């Protein structure tokens, strides 16, 4: 996945708000830092796993002689039957150019590849950034709620009248 886009700043903001919440909840700086770092690593992994599924893919269909075609972020690939049914990939995750030489089902008439071409870079990154900003906003809201509960005065004294 290319590293240019809006995902990194949104991920940093989510990490910052997650760290603030961890600090308020744990009341220990080193424990909060460790917890926030682990949570940020988990969030980073989740974003990279979910990123290909946040936007509709493009399907490239090719014949038996050419093998699977199309470049970009490959989400799924396999063989097509005459009825249009999809069979699992016959070539593995990284299809070689001579994939068509593999023994195949006699009903197979071609290959398909669901992928994100280069034109999907910005829509994918903007969608992922939006999801991360919602996560950051929810973490900030939770941090402010915890802060309010921890710093509230005695019951019945909400402030000057």
C-alpha cells in the first residue's frame, strides 16, 4: 500500500486521543504509553487489513491463454466458468505469467481478478481517514467524559450560581 495519503495523519490523531484516554484511565504514564502504543499498532493493522474492503473493487476478466490480468491492490482472484461461477484461485496468491498452464477444470473459460487500480488510491485513503477520524472523535469524547468524572466537585456543587 502506498504511504502517501490522509491515513497517516488520521492514524496519528487517533493514537493521540487513545493515549490521552489511556493516561486518564490508568493514571500511570509508562503504563498508559505502553497501552497506547499497543492500541495504535492494533489500529494500524486493522486499517491495513480493512483498507481494500472500504471501496468497491474493479473486476478484470481475461482468457485462458493470457492468465489473470490487471495490476493494483488485488483483493480476490480465481477462475470463471461458462455459467459465470467463480472458482478459487488456481495460481495461488501471486499468479505467475504462465498460470494458464496449470491443470484446470474443463468448465473454466477464463480468469477474474478483483482489484483496486491506482485510480482508487484517494477514495480508499479518504474513506479510511474518515473512519479513523470518527474513531479519534469517539476516543476524545470518552477522554472528556472520564476527565469530567474525575474532576467533578462534590455532589450538589456544580459551580457558582
